[in-house]
C-alpha cells in the first residue's frame, strides 16, 4: 500500500506540474514527456524542435486514442474528506453492541445498562469500520487515477516509439 501511495503521489505531482505548465506556457522550457514522467531518447538524431513537435502530436494522439485528458484527470477533485459518515456502520455497530450488551446485562441482572454500554462500544466499532471503508474508497480512487494516467502514458510512449524514439 505504501508503494502504491508513493506512485500515486509521484503521478499526481507530475500531473500538477503539467497543469501549471499548460496554463503558463512553460512547455518551451520543459517537454511534455518529462511532465508525464516519460523519457524519450531521440534514437534517430531528432532535433529538440522535432522532439517537441513529435511530443505535441503524440500527446494529441494519445488523448484521442484513450479518451483520457491527463489535465482533467489530475484536476479531478479528490474523494470527499471529513468525518467518516455514510454507510450506516455506526448505527449497525450500535445495534449489534446493544444486543450483545443486553444479553450480558441480562446475565448480570441489568439488561438496560448492558444494552447501553454495548451500544456505545458498538458505535465506536462502527465508526472505526466507517473510517476503514472511507480510507479504502480513497485508495481505490487514487489507484484508478494512477491507472488512468499510466494508460495514457503507455499510448503516448507507443506513439513516440513509432516516431523513432526509445521510451522509458
């Protein structure tokens, strides 16, 4: 999971840089390929000007072929953050806890207190489950974004290879 998170941070950082450069016209200083994290080597002696032209064409081609716009993917809002609410995990936990607490309370002679204590413990357990579910959803969203950008980069690289570059 740490490795996936590291990759995602790298992909997001590269894409954010690309967005900034698209809006500020910095691509004359930094190539599209380096913004994407792709390294093309001009194996046929292409000039820097030709490489910039080829990268622009391959960017457009990869966008058309994949239907992916890396700028839009990078600027997509992250999953909502805030308190872990939503799936009803706390309510379900409270109900399970109250039922278990009532059973223990009946043995001890006070069903009401046992149910109340069980509900509190169940609510806490449900909250923990809600946070875990939210974290898993966030990770899935990040993995999907990284996969989308990798798919685009693969198409971009294929185009550059077709134009005589070795791509890593």
